[in-house]
């Protein structure tokens, strides 16, 4: 029981940077634009791609 309580206490919420990176990776994989995947047709017109562009701007603000 003590070990379980320690695991919960040690588990940190992801930072905004980590959350944004993870979301971008997820969306990029879904669209097939990350890694060795084949991009889906018309991916640049999708809401997911628009969200990636917003995430890129947010990431830039965090790291500059």
C-alpha cells in the first residue's frame, strides 16, 4: 500500500511543453506526416493540421 501511495505522489502532471509535443506527435501520426508513414490525401486542409500549426506557434513561444 505504501508503494502505491508513493507512485501516485511521484507521478507528475506533464508540463505544457510536454503536453503540446505529445499532442503534435499524435496528430502528426494520425495524418501520416511523421516518420515513415504516407501522408493522407488533403491533410493540409484538415482541422488536425490546423491544430498542429497552432501548437507550433505555442511551442515557439515556450522555447524562444
